[in-house]
C-alpha cells in the first residue's frame, strides 16, 4: 500500500485533486511496477520516483479535462487509449517540450495507470515513445576535464579559507567542497544533498577513515554505495564541519534557530540545504570559474570520459565509481570519442585563421 505520509505536501495536494476512485485504486494498488522492457525484473518505486509519476499523471489528467475526455466514473485505464496517448505526445512536442521531458511524462502516466490496474497489460501506452529521439540534451563537446572540476572546487575553498569567516565565505566553501566531492565520488545530486552524519547514516568514521554509505533503497538504480571518502579531501571536510558549518547553522545575521540536525549540508537560513540550492550554487560557481555551465549530473559524464580517455582498461573503474554497469557507462556517460573529435575539429577551425606562408587562412575548397 502506498505510504501517503512519505510524499511531499505538493504531491499530496495533487492527489487531493484526483477523483476519489483514482486515489483509492492508487493507494491500494500494486507497488511492484512492470518493467519497461519485457523480461527484466519489476521495480518498487521510491518516494521520489512516485512524486514524479504522480506529477506526470496529474498533468495528463488536466490535458484530458481540456479535451473533454475526462470522466470521473471511468477507470484510469479506460480513459487512456493508444490514440489519446499519441495525441498527447504530438501536442506536447508541438508545444515545445523536449522529447526527454515528454518521454518521462508518458512513462509516469503509464506507471500510475499500471499500479491502478495491475491485472492489465498496458504497454500499448508506450508505443508513441518509439518515434521519440533519445538524444541527450547535454552538450557533449562542453564536458570539462575532470582535473579542472576538481581544481575549481579546491580553488573555491582556498579563497574562502583565506577570507574573513563570514556567511558569504561559508557558502562559498560549502559549494567548493560539494564540487570537489562530486568530481571525486560521482554521487548523484539526490544522494549528495541528503548526506547525514552518523554511524547509522551516510557519513561516518571508522579506523581513522571516513566512509560514504547509502543503502540500495536510497539510490536511483537500487544498488548500494559503500565508498571510502577521498583522503585528499578529508582536511577540507573536517574544516567545513568545524569552522564553516557552525556559521551556516546560526543562520543569516544570526537569526536562525541554530540547526542541530545531522544533515551535512546546511543552508544560509540555518536549516537543511535543498537540492535546488545545491544545483544553483554548483552551476553558478562552475560558470564563473570555468566559463561553462556544469550541472551536478555532468560530473558523472566527466568521470567516465576522463577514465576512458586515459586508458580503455580504466573504463571498468568508471563503472565502479558511478555504480552502473559497463554498458550503461559507455552508452550514457563516456563521451571520450565524441569529445576528442570535437576538440580536434575546434583546433582545425582555429588553425584556419592563422597565417601560413604569407597567406591568411587556408584553401579549404579546391576547384
């Protein structure tokens, strides 16, 4: 049975707008979702995944209402037909939504309806996805070197530690540590943002070493994380805990109530730092320091690309660091060949404008 209390207030408000029949069928429906690819194991979604599914279904429900096809007396699997889903996809693309966004929303609708009607095979609702492009929205040619990302975090922390200890420098030091952490461990944002200290939590010390641990239920791919904290970053972690974190816990202008929880990342208001706050600070810092925007997830691409570029044998190392299979790492994260080709092309373009033998530029097209 779905644990309603584990959902956010926004998600509970969305559920309150559903017909009572839909809400009850979801609440008591099967939590074991069918796999998208036949033959693979079914999954049990996490609360964070359920929030996305419910949001997608709510958006689809509003679209049905606009079309005049919403009947509260019908079951969800009767409202959604293959033709309606195809039209929903076509109109979403025409409206300007990215293919990956449309794909995620269609999968969310399918999974919610499958939970409501576990006795039916509803894979026909996924048929419109076959024509959608699977191209990533990330610019692969703009992936920075991994060493540049690490230096970005270290330099940010070094400047903060040399400046007066204020709220501004505490925020900068925290962001620098997060950047260095992402570049070293390759954690996803959802895991990085929820790191809590303590032996029964995610960050703890044993035998003069620190460990980062997440249970399988806490990760996206349901695989546990058990990694030693990088020794080269340990002095920065200890300094953050002893010097800068207490500044953040007091809150801006000392008006906070004094955060006493065990979350590692504390906001300037004296509370737990949100995931969107981490994202915005990482993006703004990398844009300022490197001249390009690097989101937290792109760090995983940089790790896989760096290890594949150094030597093919290290590709398996990227698999261990990222917690994915080698096939997934090579398909979605490693852009070594693409990145090298783009850099070679850029060098050639730059050379076109250089004088050679008294001539400006080169003759590219010959008649």
